[in-house]
């Protein structure tokens, strides 16, 4: 329920608050039915004016300062703005009623001050109601987000159980393969070491929601080293990454997925080498992967976009400060990932997201080829 979906609240709240405002004049307002109707009508005029104006101020400030860390600033501005509005509204409504209904009473500075003070009550009630609704709305969103994280973690665990080889068996097999390679065949040994590092990172990264950019880039370097053996000079890689960006965090394997997509969907030949540029902008808060765009057409099934969609969804679940951006023109394909703050490592992990036992983790950390 959106905090501004308040139709029912208006239908019930305004009459109830207007009745509440009659209580200080109980003896006068309830002495007869006609007097009650007149008093209630006047109270309704004040309540509608105060409620609607206060609601509008709250809505504008909520749109301007929606974040939790901006709550204190929003509350202070609400207090000042609503007190000023309530005072002005009381003055205008009182003067208007005095002109339209002469029996309303004489105007005096004292009566206006009393009216302004009394009308701070409905103002406070309206602010309390909308801030409470906003609090519970945010709480409900957080609960839903936690449930999504939990479901995603359980789904990942099920997929891992269905498709993942036992790490001990995997690395024993790689060690066996390493022993079968002739010692003088250094390129093959290096390739196998890189392959081992890739699998180790893929398996270990499943146990954490974010990783430092430095770790992700070290993994991407290893991943690209495997492909450089195949593409050689047909793959040109450049980087522009300030040291300050290395402390920021990203979703594990997100940069690798973008690099993989670039290699998978684009031509990398002597005539048309694939240019891959990795850069980071700490001030703008994003990491950029840009590749030259010359799509492969032969022997490749058209992409479904599921990879990018999954990356977007992961950053949404991580509550990234900005969305994943995709920029496409005739020559380049660019994706910008949000850089997450260093303390993003403290994000709670969803239930079921730890797919490696302590024993498996020790195996991955200790196995070297």
C-alpha cells in the first residue's frame, strides 16, 4: 500500500478529527442538535483546510526526501512548514467565516492566537498519521525485499545442488590433469592454473552478497587471461580505474558476466578486434564496461537478455543507490554498474544463500594446482 493511497483515511479521518476538535467546547457545541450541526460544520471547514494543506506539504517533502537517512531533515521541515501553514490557514478561514457568517463571532488577536494554537492539534495528528503510514510502508517494503532475497537464495541453492560438482572432486581432477601435462608445456600449465582460479572464485563468491571491486577485477583479469590465449591480439583490453574505486563493492561475478557477454556476442578478429574498456567513476558512483559493437551472426543463438536482467535484479535486491544503466549506440555497448559502499559487505545474507559448507570452503581456499 502506497503511503499516498489514503482515500479511505480521508473519508474517515476528517470527520473524526473534526468531531475531536469539538470536545474543548463540549457544553456549547452539544447543547442542541442545530448548534451541534453548526459547530461541526465550522470544525469541518477548519479540519479540511488544515488536513489538506498539511497532507500536501508532507507529500511534497516525502517526494523530495524519501530516504530513511533523510528523515530528520524531513521532520524538521515538516514542523516548520506545517506550523506556518496552520497559522496562515487559521487566519484566512477565521476571517472568511466571520465575513460569511457574522454570528461566528468578533475577531480579535486573542481569538486568532487561540485558534492557531488549537489547530496545531489536527496538524500534529495528520503529521503523525502520515509519518506512521510511511514508516510501516517502508517496513513492509523491507520485509518483501528480505523475502525476495530469501527465495533467490533458496533457488540458487537448489540450482547448485542440481548442477554443481563437489569442489573436492573438481580440484582433485584438476590436480590429476596437471600431473598429466608435461612439465615443459608451460602454456598448458598456466591455462590450467587460471582455470582453477576461475572455478575457485566462482564457488567462493556464492557465499557473499558483495565483493570488493579489487577482488572482482583480479578475477576478471584471470578470466580474460584464459580468453587471451584464444583471441591473442584480436582482444584489446584497456582500463581506467582509480585506486579509490578498488575499495568499493560490487555484486560477485557481475563484471565478469558483462565481459563474457561482450566476448560471446561480438566479433573478435584480426580485421575487427574486440575493444574492451573497463573504467570506474567514484564521484558518479558507477563501474563501466564498454565494448566495441560488431555483433556475431554466424553460429550464435540470439541473446535473450536474461543475463543483464539478472544483474539488474541482483542490484535491486542489494538496494543499490542507482539502477544498472545500459547505453547502446552504433559503435559501442556500455553497461554501468552501481558502486556499492565498502560497508555494503555487512548486508544480511538471505537464508539459504550460503551454498558452501565450512569443509567445502576450506577445500576451495587450500587447493592449489
